[in-house]
C-alpha cells in the first residue's frame, strides 16, 4: 500500500459564486490552502460533499484542476463516479492526466444494477487508468448494499487499490482489512472515525473535515500513539458538533460552517437550500463556537 494514500482527507466541498452560480475557483483554492496549512494529508475531490451530482462533467474537470494546482504535493483522490460509464471513464482519464494519485467511484447510481454490472463497471474504470481505483461503498446513498463476498470480489479486481467505507458495519470493515491487508481503507462516517480506525481503517475521508480538520487530525494522531481515552474525548466533542450540523442538513450546514470561518463559500446548489436565519444562529452557537474554542485551546 502506498503510504501517500493514508491519512486524514477532507471530502472537499465545492465553492459556488453567489452571483453567477458557477464554481468559484478562487474560493475553492483558498479552502484547499487553508486545510493544507492545518495539516491534512490530502483531498477527496468531486464526491458527495462536492455536490458532484449537481455539477457538469466540465465543471468537475475544472474543479479537479483547481485543486491540483492549489494542493501542491498533497495526495489527491478524484471521485469520478457518474451516471454513465462513458462519463466516468472520461473523468477518470482526465484525473490521471491532471496528476491525481488515485480515482474513486460510488457504485453505479439510480437503476438497481446487478452485481455483475457493478463489477463490470469497476473493471472498466481499472482498465481505463494506470492509477489506483478506490471503491466508494456508501449503501445509504446508493441503495446498493454489498456483502463480504461481493466486496471481496471488487477488491480483487486488478487495479483496485482500496475502499472508502461509509457504513457503520465495522465487523465487515475489519474482515475486509484482514483479507486485504495491502489495500487502503478509509473510514467514511465522520462521527465514527475512531471506531473505523480501531477496525483497521488507514485514515478517514469526511465532510466535516472541511471546517474542523484539527479535531480529526488529533483523533488520528492520538489513536496512532495508543492514547485511546484522549482520542475518544475528541471524537465525543466532534460528535456533538456533527449532530448539530446533521440536524440542519449536512451539506448546507457544513458550507455555512465554512462561511463562519471567514471564507465566503456561498451556498449549495438547488434543490439543496441554504439555512434560514434562525438555523444559522443556532448553528453558530451550538456548532461553530465549540469549533473555535477547540481551535483556540490547541493553538
């Protein structure tokens, strides 16, 4: 396993210009640089948190190019999953040519695809590029729940480098890590990073890493140093914040949290809607203030 693929990586949110509704390359790059200074190990670009299903193929390419330029030598995993295999292959080849370290994709969306079709899809992506393919297993959003045998088949495809595991079935994660110790596994549930690491994950990819990376970097470091009680305390604090963010709508509230930091990150694309003033005020008091307090105490 490439050590460069390990660690804490924000599932990067995409900034949109409020006036034009186009991607704001300037503000996206600003967040990348801010997170880089915080110490993150890399970025997961163009995934669910990046509103990929609300962006065109061209926009997704421009987004990745923006991140590649701003991220320097940090790891970049480009999510290239799309409704059609043709678009996914186009995005994957572009990601490789742009210099991404790996690509990733959710299981095919919308139709109830058979496992044979899902496996063929990943095989096609692996054939299209010469960089690792990271399977993105998120059954809650895709509606596709694969068992140990099926996920093992996917991980055995030549070219598959690992999996982003967004599920609370840590028994399954642990079994997969034992079966494929040389593959990289990422915990995808922010509220369960410590649990995922304990089950064998090599790092984490998450939405709330965009506005409180210090907490997740701390959990990762404390876990690796065997300081579990302290790691659990940080995870518990993060979870109180996450609960408030989720209650307001994860993506819209997360983007508002970035706005609270002083970086104008706009709002999500419709049909997602921005928070109303009451929700913003509650989020500021119950979520942003604890983030600021934690940051001030560790600096």
